[in-house]
């Protein structure tokens, strides 16, 4: 299988994730984070920077009606299950437009639910019609491969770590299932915009909660590769798939900037590379884990417990 990009602990594939996943090794991935299309690009409007704008995210978000959308969710979740290790786990994020179908599709594929997280967005866009509540959360389902799987949960880090971005999390108290995390910061969009880019703080928490150093994290709908950035910063290995090259190119810029700045989150002002010279390249080689040996939160030498 040809790679679109191969960096240290950071690999990208271009194509339909169902097809790409079929070609990847079975039982090889520790954790999957998936942010599938919400299928809400159908002529409605939202508010952006005080202006009324179309909700059309792209052709990939158009969908084909309830039945076809459900079939799609069943298929990609089946393909994901094949590549997950026996003790692997998956996260699926979505709004009310998609998350219920994803839940049904997870159940049909025999995953075992662990939690659903309400990700509260304190700076959500206002509702323009004034006929509904303002949508200000997304749901994340966390499930393990099978009922008998022993999933990873870094309980102590969740309880005692520093989660300054979250006004709901009290120092030293158990991490609850409602997380308050704002939209991506402007610095996270320095290299271009993805219409549904997730905040780095959200992915950082997910990666730290449910994987250990050196684990392989896969995102079948990588977009701008927020999952990949959160993974490599925390010494995990990332594999991303997206069918749009422009988003993979944005991912490469984000990753190259991170690498050249010593894996510290940085902005274009500090950037050391000429982005016109960054070209995607095709390479063939095995994914291998290269430790950065950095002293950052989450580089816990002690492995997280497997929970049965
Ligand atoms: C909701 S966005 C993910 C955004 C991502 N979480 C981020 O932080 O940038 C969904 C992505 O899936 C991609 N996509 C849609 N259908 C796909 C498919 N069948 N296979 C692979 N990628 C797909 C789109 O191009 C889009 O970038």
C-alpha cells in the first residue's frame, strides 16, 4: 500500500478509508479516533464570526439519506474492527446528526461501549433561527473492540493531571464524562483551515486517557490530523487516512512545523520551514516507533492499566 507521506511516527494514506483499512494489517492498531462526516451539508445555515454562512463543508459531507448513511457507518466501523488489536478501543465523535447512527453501527459490529462523553463547547456559535436551543456540545462514544477486551485507561493521569483548559474539571477529582473545551485556537489554524477541525486539547486528552507511549493511533477521517499532532507530541505513533489530498497536505504542514520545532506546539511566526517546498512524497516502509524521550505530561513511563 503506497503511503502519501511518511514522517517519524507519522504516516498518511490518501483514499477511501474503507479501502485503505482493508489493506492494513489486521490486529495492529491500539486505538482509533474517528470523526466521520456528520452528513449535515444539505442547505442549512449557521453563524460564523457574526455572519450567516452555508453549512456546506464539502461533497464528502453530503450523505445519501438515512439508510445509505447507516450502511456507510457500519462498513467503516467493520473495517476499523479488523485493524484494532484484541485489546484495542475506538472513539467516535459526532453531533446529533450522526452520532446515533454511529452508535447503532458500533453495536451491530459487536463493539462494547465504555462511555459517552459530552464535549461542551463554551464558545459555540449562536443559533440564528431562535427556534431551537443553541447546539453547544458534541458526543464522543468510547468503545472497546469486544466485551472481553482489556482496554487502556490512564485513570491517575485523568484525575491528577493538569487540565487547565476545562473549567468543569477540579484538580485532583475524578475526570467526569462532561468536558468543557473551546474551539481550536487560532494558532491551530496557522497553516490553513479544515471546516470541522477538532481542538488539540480534545485529542490530547483522548490520546493520554486511552493509550500508552509507543502505541499506534489511527484516524480514518484524519482531516487536518489533529489526532496525529496530539499523538506525536505525546510519543505515540500515528496513521492517518483521508480521501482529500488538500487536507493531507495541511496535515503535513502541521506535522513538519511541529517536527522542526522540537515537537512543541508552535505557530507560523516561529516556523523554520518554507512551506512552498513541502511536497507530499510516496514511500514504502514499515511503521516503526521512534521515541523522542521528551519530558512532557503523558510521557508516563509507567504503562496505563488494561481494564477488563
Ligand atoms: C469531520 S472531518 C475530520 C476532521 C478532523 N478530525 C480534524 O481535526 O481536522 C472528516 C474528514 O473525513 C474525510 N472523509 C470523508 N469521507 C471519507 C472516506 N470515505 N474515507 C476517508 N476520508 C473521508 C473528509 O475529507 C474530512 O477531512
